[in-house]
């Protein structure tokens, strides 16, 4: 989980790095508060032989611990809800799925998937078992797939987020994605809704939803719900290591 830093107004700071990676992957993953406007984040900070209870600091070094703390809260709530700890991909998916979108609609190379919202993320996990919100499964071979049926009131907009833990690529690899999974969302008429994708060449353009994604370990489909029944398929479309 790569974390960028915004200030308390949600604006990008001057010291936070932007994406994409050389092979076009979306970075940062999410952003968090790393410096207040006109002030600084309070943090415990050892200085020499004296330990100051709070010191004013700004930076991605402040934003990253905020996301780490939220991840711990998610682990705690997931364990309480399901009586087991979540997989890393589940934590990452929960953070992304409940993040507040900043900048252009959808993901971008500046804010990633948005501003982490600890309350929304923990509440989502808390409601996940009763409402069957979180699916966890595995694919074991090329062409393997899992399909889930989802029904929702037509008045609700829908968002589906897929995250998986990938194998590390060879250091000389161009595209670093080892296992390419596809999130395929179809309405009752069989029309496919594509995930967000970004252009490596045209980096300031907003995300589009008109093609498959073969670069990231995160895929997200967001739609204005005009139907009430959807088929969600996760398919292993490239080399699969399990």
C-alpha cells in the first residue's frame, strides 16, 4: 500500500510523489493527511536523549502511519466480525473501496484511489458479514473463474472493487503483473461494465471505463445503477500461479 500525503483541506502537498510507475501502474494507492494547512500534524517523536510527547511534523511519514493505524483497526474489526484475521488483499480492498475520491473522477496518478476514511472502512467491515459485502476466493489455473450474483435497488449507485496479492515479477520485467485477473461486471442484459483505466501517455486525462486492465492488482467498476441485477465474474486471463 503506497501512501501519498494531502493536507487537511484535501489538497495535494508539494512533497508527495505522484505516479505512474514506469509500466503504468496506479500510484499512490491511497492518500492520507500528512500536514495541516498553517499547522502541522502532532506526533510522538524522539529527539536525542529527550522524548518529546508531541512534535510538529509534516510529510508522507505522517500520512503512512495514519493508514497503518487504520489497517490495524480493520484487522481488529474483521477478527471481531469473522473470528479470523483478513488477508492483506482484503485490507487493501477495504481501504480503497471506502476511500473518498479526490481530484478527477475515479483513480488518478496524483491521489491514487482517494483519501482513506477510517470510519467508513471499519463500518464497511462491520456490516460486511450481515450484508455479504466481502467475497474471498482463489483461482488456481489459467482460465479459472468465479462468478457472483448481486442484486441492488435501482436507486443505488454501485461500486465493485477487486484486489489480489500478486507474485513478485522478475527485476528485468517490463509489465510487472504476474497474475492478470479481470473483473467482469455484466447487467441483466449482458452488457459489460469495464473497470477504471488510466493512460500512461496522457496522464492528465480522467480515468475511463472502456477497456480491460492488464497493469494493476486493483480493478474497480463503478456504475450508475439502471438495473437491479448484476453478474460479477473474476477471471484468470493470464499466467496464473495460484
